[in-house]
């Protein structure tokens, strides 16, 4: 089973049903396309800042190779490392981009594939269930026991 993060558009971009229809489901899984075609994958996902950073990093590696005579194996390992990072964290980059644009986390769905995840989300959303609608979990420690003990270098828990 895979997990899918459900992001809905910013408030005011339509009614509740329209927000549900425009929801984006992002799989919480490794992205093979990001590993294999790193720069093109970033551009296809419209991650402009990450694409620019990728281009600068890759340009710096090519410059270092020509200037200092780095081995081709090192270049391949660097590209593999960048691809692995994007494969593991690429979906989070998309979710963060959407969050900066005002999209909200609506739900997290567990399903075998995208079609089943969409079905489960739409059933929940139309029934009125979502992450935002669920009550917050009760604290595991009663409040009358005083402050939590502090572990570390600071002698007591104090805020600013």
C-alpha cells in the first residue's frame, strides 16, 4: 500500500465541490523519473528555483571537471547523488511549492494505486471527513503535572 498526500487549492478559488475536484494527489514514493531525468523532471514539474539551482550545480561540476580534470566517474556519481536526492525528495518539493501558493493539506490517503486513492479521497471529502475536520488528538500527559522535564544543555524550559 502506498500513501498519497492530498492538496486542495487556496480558499476562495471556487466552492467546496470545486476544491475537491481540483485536488492534487501526490504519491509518497520514490520518483524514478526524477532519478533518471533530473533537470527535465524539475522543469516538467515547474519547479523553477530548483531547476535553476540544479543548472548552477551541474554547471559548477562541469566547470570543475574541465578546470581541475575531475574523473568522469566522479561526475557520474555526482549526477547519481543529485538524482537520488530528487527521487527521494522530489514529491516534497512539489508539495512545498503548492503550499507556498496557498494550497492546503486536505488528507492523507492509503491505497494500492492512484485510482483507488482518488476514490477513497472523494468518498471521504464528499462525506465531510478530512484531516482538517478531524478532532485534534488528546494530549497524552495531563496538564496538572507541571512542565515537561528538559533534556539537554538548558537548565529549564523558558520561552522568549
